[in-house]
C-alpha cells in the first residue's frame, strides 16, 4: 500500500498526487513512468512521472479525470492509500549537453512530464525553451515551476485567455527559423499535437522526441498491448519507450489505435454516471453497439 502524502486540484479536470514511494523515487529519472492501481478491483493506469524527491522519498503524478478509472482515482484524498504503485518503468530521457538550444513543447497535461526533462536539461547546461499550450488559461498549471527550470517560457492558449492566441506549432516554427542551432526538440501532449510538431520540425532537420501514451496493461513488454510502429518496426512503448524519434513514428496507426476501445470507454462512463447520478442505461443496447462498432486495427507484427 502506498500513502498519498498530498492531493491537489490543478485545473477543473486535472489532479496531482504526491505518493510516498522511496524505492521508486530513489531510481526515478525524467521520461520514465509508473503504473498504479487504486485497489484490487480497478484498472491499471500508466502515468509519466511528473516529479520525484529522492530525499523525501516521494513521487509526483498528475492525471486528467477523463474516464471512469481516473475519476475513481480522483476521489482519493490526502492520507488515503493506493493498492499498487509500480516503477520506474520505461527508458529515461537522454539528458546531455546538446549542440545548440533545446526546445520542449508541452500540450495540456503534457506539462507534467516535460517539467523534469526541462529541469534536467537545464542542469546539464543547456539553454532551454519551453512552449506550454492549452485550450484556455484555466487548464494551464505549473507556470511558476516551469519558469524556474527554463530560460524562456512561451504560453499559448487556443482562446487567447493566457499568453499568445495560437497553437504551439506557431512559436515552435519561429524558434526553428531563428539563426541559432536547435540541438533537440521534445514534444509531449495529445497525439495529434505531437504529430503536427513533428511535421513542423521536419523541414528544419532538427531531431525531435515524443512520448507515446499508448494502450498499456502490464508495462513490462509481456502483454504487447502498447505496441507502436516506429521506422517500420514494431516497438513496445513500455520497454522500448515511452520516448521515440517522432520523425519515425507512424502517426496514423497511433491515432487509430487510441480509438480502438472508445466504445468500451463510453460504456464505462455510462456506468460511472449511473452510479453517481442514478442515470439509467440499457445494457442490451450497449452490447449491440459494441458488436457493431468495435474494430481492432492490425499493426506490423500482428
């Protein structure tokens, strides 16, 4: 059992938890993730490590309450315990002194995993730009923390309520067009955002890494649920990633696979609504829709 030392609400649908996990904190590195489970009846949830404190023995995770499992997780509070908390998993980010300035693009909840990477790159002596984007100002968090670990921070919102009214690829293009050398780019956030960041970087021949939050079950490479196509080869996000060369990712497959269980996710949310709002659902109708709509998409190596 792992105790929740602190619980915070960062935005209307995003929560933070600081977990007492000294063994994981001791080995954690930027870019890695954990898999947690609220209790013995709940789903396993993979979350990229947002922060860690080796002295205090704590690991920080941030999650959006978008589905049944994350909403259940969001019901916990400080002092409660989590049944399982496994990690650190995956390969760490490659942190070194790059031959030029580095740019990190964080979209939405992607702000969380970008933070420890930016901090480590700054500690390694790099000049660090961070572009943070969200739909609106109320969805931006950790602005002060990010400012403390980068040299220049650029804020973007879709509605212009904070920072620039634009998408993140606009300032990314401007930085890439500047006369200095871009040593490396990271883009972490929604899959569609990462795809377009990769397209933006392509004409400039700058290396770019992305973090893929694919479907995941065990997190050790045994189940194969997290397979992705990179450079025409099958890779497992849990053991080969989660970071990959974004220019080699088959984004069409990534985006398609994220929709494979959309029907089941909708039905799980109907159950959640029924339990919390006494909303009636028709189980027979749900079963018929699942049979009609579910499609399993093949991937290289299937």
